[in-house]
């Protein structure tokens, strides 16, 4: 039980064990993105980065995140998206507000999610990380179902990639300080990491 956005939650759902085949999670929605390339070393998957995104900001359930990650946004989408026109970005996973998980890039490939970044003295975090986006903003609480899906899928990833450990999970704000602020002050790191610790012992 923990406090998330001033509400008290208890997760009653059983542990969900996803499966990974050819670096894709088998039982989630696949939205294949062209915005990726090869990792310098596809065996070096050693960092998990948590982000957040919503398009427009604070609007949920829109098609624009999928469009951004798969085909890019154009000026035809409206003036709000003008700064994003032609931008080629992606993340490995997106977790929607209702807990739905979408995968855009296979884990052995380099998604374009972190940008200019550094972790533990090493730059270019895209080279060795997996990126997970939560549908949300960096100044509002995330949903119970998002935390549940994030814990479940994170445990699956940690089980599959041996270089990933609990102490190598971070936020975009930590690898790009001063430039990025997500997943933000409302993200409950204590709950998330403690929940992973409990599942790791099951």
C-alpha cells in the first residue's frame, strides 16, 4: 500500500509474467516504428529509463504519440504540433493511462528516446538503454494501472536482460538534468522500486 497522488492504493492483481521473443514482448500491442537504428553493442542493454509524454500535453488517449513514434507529425495536425514537425523520435515502450502497453522498437535496437544524456559517467544513453514512456505529464500523478503495468513489464525486462538491475533504473530527468524533467516530481520512485524488489523475490 502506498500513496500515489494523495490516494491510497493497494494492488490486488496477481503478478503478471510477460514473455519476450526476439526482443518483442509477445502479449502487448505492437506499433512498429521506423525511428531506430543498431546499437553499438546489442548485448549491452544495461539501463532502464523512465519518461513521460502526452500529446497535446495533459491530453490522454489521443493518436498523436503513436503518430510521432511511427510516422512523424506533420503541420496538417495543427499549429500545436509545429515544433514537432519532422521530429524523428521513439521509445521502446509506451504505457497508456489504462495500463495498456505498446511496443514500438525491439529491445536489441537503439530507440531514440534519451537524446543528449549521461549516466554514471557514460554518455549517449540510447546506446545501452531501454526507454519506457508513461502517458502523462511531469507535474501530475500517474494512474494505478500504469504503475501495475510498469512494475510487471519492468520485471520481465530485468529477468530477460542480465545487465539490467534495480540500481540501473533511472529517469530522463536524471540523465539529462537541466534539459528534461520527466517523469517528474509526482512519480513515486519508492513505490515502484519497492514493488520491483518484492516481485524479484517471488
